[in-house]
């Protein structure tokens, strides 16, 4: 059997030694664990950005991967810890929505309510080290999930709002995430765009020429890739997560447009 | 026998390829080494911050882990390189205090005075690649420590000043470290606080209600966790390293207070 | 046989999950791959900085290492993907010069023109995940390089300009890279310096005393190491890549001098 894969996603940064402490605890309990850093650079306390990054990365991993995610501003309060099994993988972290985009239903949710699996004394400010890493390491060691927590029915969800269809047939959405390159990733999926075109009688093959995205008083046209627009100019495209993205070729759209998470977009067929 | 674990802590960042070069040297000499990044983001040249992070992370690792630490503004001068064995682990790095918080006595200290173990030619600006990584890799390969360097009696120490007891019974300490979240970690330990309470006749069970921390003209009260304070307000707590910490729930205490490393704190029982 | 080593160098940062997605794809196709992060912090789109860092790190790795490098502003355009074998290692990435400093001739260059090895559907914005990682993983699994792409004769080169010899015998070069510490790394090699001294009749042993570097209106003298200059003062030295470097002991030369990539340097023997 291959050594268990355990990924880490946190907002700890690395400079303080907190991320290192997580790794040490994991390896002390499960010496053969293969640790893979997803990131420790989620903006501090930004549960939504962490959830988005986790969903983006986790879907590419092999079955049976264990993902530990810790963006946890409510650490030490009544919020629960969770172990969620979904899509053949396991997710361990706080019940604050962080796991909800990656670990979608159908899934099995367990509350981490059994202190015998924790590291003691349990710090009230560092459940990553004292709760989530130890539980994940036990799972990696082969302890069955049902021994690690009690099954529960619900968990906190982050539900990115679905784009809405307007009376004139256009789609109204918003920016969900700004990435490192300043690209604006929206909640409009390629399926939403296909539906918009179907309804207007266009064919899939002509998608590229026909769609315009209004954002921050500007219009971006859908192109196949960054380099299809002149250097420095605005464009829209289907990004690597299958979502509509607004970008500037060789630049940073969030700066060009003064846009950020929550900025509205309107997508419509360009007439004429 | 499990593959040897080798951790890395540096101030190199990663973008220049220096951290990558360390890893290549390690794997060239000891191909089965399992490399674990603690951090490469220690502030450049900040030996004290590196020492703090190393101590925080190293204590969680399994026995026989080898820790390489390189924050080394004096590289190429007469400062020695060290291999220190302590608490079942080995620490390799410059003799400038960086190892001293993690590798506490009892310990065995060796000076890296045997060029046959180095990578040649030895750059005068990059002992991480040419001295510390090669020596650590030899240790990982099973070369006995006594062949790698000559035992010496002393090493440079960073001694965080102990908090002082004032005539009125209060404790005077200072901020030792500011973490990524802006939390102010002091040199006052939970044991210091317990002693303060014992002396005043309080019981351990009532610790939470009774202690006040004066810092930068403000007062923070000891609470069990960040979320026990209203959002945006100041609090004190026992952090994950067992040290008194001043924080702002959902904010950054260093910014709120204008505090930094060296800022004084005074801890006392709140009367009335 | 040891598990295959695969390194990663990108400009993705880590916070968006893109770097994590690369790792997941790699491990899904080649579960035993040992992934080593070189960096994900190349400045966005800075092909030259990425090429420099890759060359610095890759040379230290053991034979048969596979290096994936993705700094790819032209993703989705006609630029090719490459698999280059050089110096016993393999390099996978875009044909934009990124690989050219590390994978020097003699080398075998292949164009990644065989979609059967890609991850489908291939995103037009994320060839790291859908082209380079899958091809590298197949190589790690033992698929012969000649099955992965068609051999071609040329690839894009970044040719750092060689320093020029002036009529007065001095060398004219320029800053190629500014590192994290603000050190200015030039295109003047230690061999160039040795030649400069030979020609003027000096001996290798007297190199340290004799060379002056003019930069930004200031003069830096060649010293053996940072600490050989007084704190805060300017110096020149041979850096860890064997290149002339201008530095400030305990400071940041790029800030002190207002210098950056492209700033000219003139090196000459100091007379008198």
C-alpha cells in the first residue's frame, strides 16, 4: 500500500513555525505520511478564499488523499471540528465553511468530539496542531473514520450565489476570487454561458465570438486565451476552474478596473 | 528503518533558487532524505525570529529528526558552524544563537571544522549549500556525529530575558515575537502566571478571571481564547507555545497598539 | 530504484490553489513521485528571473531529476511546450526561454505535440496542470522521452549578454538579478575577473585587493565576504553562483544604490 498522502492548506504563513508544528505532529503520529503543501498563504482569516483554493486543488489529487485545512478565526469557540468524506477523499478542519466547496455532497460528515485522539494539552488557539493534525494522522494510520468522530447531518456551507438571469436574457454574476495575477474569477460557469447561448440559438462552436462581459463600466469580450488580446487590454475567458474570468493580457485586471470580490458582472450576447 | 527526516528553516525566501539549491545538495548526498520545509520566510537576517520559529516547530517532530537552520548574516566570517544534538534531535547551522532556543541543554555541541565533509569549492557566501546541507546529509546517511565535528563546550545563546517580579507583585515582561496575525507573544510563560496567582492565594481554576496585562497604555484581560472577546477588542491569552499573548479578536494587536518586539508588558491581578 | 524526483518552479504563488493542483495531477499519474518545491514565488510573468532561479537550483540535484518550470505569460498561444534533456536531468515547460539557462547544450529538445499524454480537457490558461505536469509524470513513470514529443532543433534562448572589454582594459557588465537580500548579481563571472587580472599581470592570489566595481556613481571593492566590509557599507564579492555581486553588509544594495536589473557596472583594477 502506498504511503498516505496528507495535504495542508492554512492561513498561517510559514515564518512563525506554526505550519512546521503541524507537520511535526503529523509525522510524529504517522511517520510514513507524505506531506504535500497546498498553501500556507491564504489571507489571514479569509475562509472564503481558503475554501476556493482548496476546491481548486483537491479535485486533482488521487483517491484516499487526506486534506487538512485550517483557516480558523473561531478557534477555541463552540465551532466544531469536522472530518468529512467526499469524492473518495477526506477533509479535516473547522466547521466554518472552509471545507464546503471541496467536500460537496454526497458526503459523510463527522464531528471531532473525541478528545482521546487529540494532542494534549489542547491549546485553545491552535487546533491545527492539537486537533486536526492528530485526527488526520490517525486516519492516515488506518483508524476508521467512524472511530474518530460522531456522524452529524449538517455542516456550515459557503454557497457562492448563483448568477441570475435578467429579463433581457443577460446573466448577472459577481467576482468570487481575485488571483495572484489580478485575474477576476466570477461565479459564472461555462455551463451558464453555454445555456445563455443555447437559449439564444447560437451553437457551442461560436461561443468565443459572441459574449460580452460588462464590469466596472468597461466591456470585455470572451476570447480563448490571454494572448489572444493585445498586450495591456481587457478580455474575458473561461479559466482553468471552468469559470468566467476577466483579465488583462500582461496586466492585472483587478488594478485596471478597481474591481475586487463582490464586483458585479453582466454577461450578454453582443448584438451587431 | 524509516527514511531520515530533514527539516529546513531559512531566511532565503524561495524565489532566488537558494532554498532549492539546499534541497538539491541534500538529495544528491542522501537520496532517501525526506525534506520538510519549516519556512524560508524568516525576515532576512533576523536570527531571533528564526530561533523562535525553530523552537516552536522542532519540538513537535519525531526523534532523530535533523533540522537545518540558516539565518546567517555572518556567513564567511570567523563564526563557526555547529552540529548540536539535543532532545533526541540534531540541529545544524551557524553559531549565532539561531539554534539556541530549540537545542537547549542538556546537549552535545560540535564545531563543523572538517572540510572533508563540505561541498567544494566552499562559497564564502553560501554555507547553507556548501557546509550545512552536506554535513546534515552525511548525518542522515548514518555518519556518526563525532566524525562530523569536534566537540566544543559552548555556543552562542539567545536568552530571552526572564520577566521580573516588581515590588508590588506584578510581573514585568516584554514582547518577544509578533506573529503573522499581529499577535504579540511575550516572554511571560503560563508557569510565571501560575506562580503569580499562587503567591496571591488564587487557585489555578480561577486564572482566567483575574489577570490584567498593561501594554502600550491599554489593559488587556486574560481570556481563554480569541473568540471570547468581542470582535475588534483587545485580549490576552495563553498562546500555543505556553506564553502570554496579547491579541485583538479578528484584528492585529501590533497595529492596534503600535507595539513590536521589545514593547513592555506588566501583568498583575486585577483588584476590585 | 529510487522514487522519481520531480521539482516545481512557478510564478503561481500558492494561495490560489494552482500550485496545489499541479501537485495533485502529478501524484494522480505518478503516485510515487517525490515532489520538491523549488519555488512558486517567481515574480508573475518574469521569465528571466525564473530562468535564473532554475539554473541556480537545478545544478545541485541528482541525476535523473525531472524539473517542471512554469512561468508562462504566453499560455494558450502558439508557443510550444518542451521536454529538454540536458546534463542528466529533464526539464519540462514552455518554450519561452525559461528552461534555457538551466538546460544548456549539449541537450535534446522535444516539442510536446502529442495530446494523448495531456490531461483533458486542456485548459487554455493552465498548461502547467494539463500539459506539463502530465507529461512530466509520464516521464517519471518510465515512459521514454521519445514517446512524449517530437525532437526539434531549437528552443527560445535567454542569452545574458556577456560583459565587454573596454579599450582601457576594464570590463563593462550589468546587473542580471536582484535577490531577496537586495544583492545585485551581475553577468561578470569569476572567470571574467581572472582573465582581467591575468591580462594585467596580477596573480590569482591577489585578486581580492585589486578590483574595483563602479556602479550607480559609487565604487565597491572586491572583498571575500559580506562581513569583511564594515556594517552598512558597500562591497563586491564573488557570489555563490560564481558571479560578481554588489552588496551592502547588513543592508540592501539595490535600495542603497537605486539599482535594478540592467544597471551597468564597470570593473577595473584599482591603480594606486
